[in-house]
C-alpha cells in the first residue's frame, strides 16, 4: 500500500508514502527513511505568498538531489480555484515551472487540482511534459477521470470519494 497524499511522517515501516511538501520550509524536514519518497514543491495555496526565489531554490535542490541519485519527485504543485483569495497567474507560473523542471530531470509530479480541471488541462497541454503525473486526492467526475487516464495520468482517490459520509 502507498499513501500518495501525505503531509505527515509515518512511523518507520508502517507503510510507504509520497511526502508532499507545500513550501520550501518543508524540504529540509523530510526524514530520510526508506519508506518515505519525498516530493519537493510549492503548493498552489502558497504560490501567491512565495517568492520566485523559492523556485530558484527548488531548481538548486533538485540539481543537488539528482547529483547524489536520490529517489524523489516534484510537488505538491497544481491549481486551485477555491475561494481562498488565490492568485491564478502565480499558480499557473509555479505549476508550469514544476512541470518544466520535472521534464528536464524526468521526475514524477504530484498534482493538486480543485475546481480547476479545465485550466489544469490547458497548462498540461501547453507545457506537455513527458513525465509521470499523479493527480492526488482526485475528486473530479468520471468523465474528467477518463480524460486524464487518456493522458497517462495516475489518479489517487482520496477522502471525498472514499469516506462513507464524505
């Protein structure tokens, strides 16, 4: 079993997780455990408040991790159109940066998408990365799921679809 939408650290040996960071402050906190696969990124909720310097820091971190052959991915990144006073332009720029970086190093990407399926589709088609895409905690329709399946994306089903009363 693999937890693909994780923001906590499990007890060693409990189960494997993709640990999704949300800001650069998370990157150094990820423990080096064989059952934790780190994903480094900037969550769309923070694209408005993070500086573009953090993208430079991400580039440098990825280059260092690649040099030592570490197993990791990029994310959590993506798009979110919930009513949180989010900056759509910043989200698109950060997401596209993650996708291009993933393409450069052939890394998987953990994608967050809430109420932004059309926009996500546009950015993915514009950047057109040839890397594994994981849409975590997928909560779209069956039709949207089919479209992403055709694009080769993997869908992680989470709380809204799996909780009995959720």
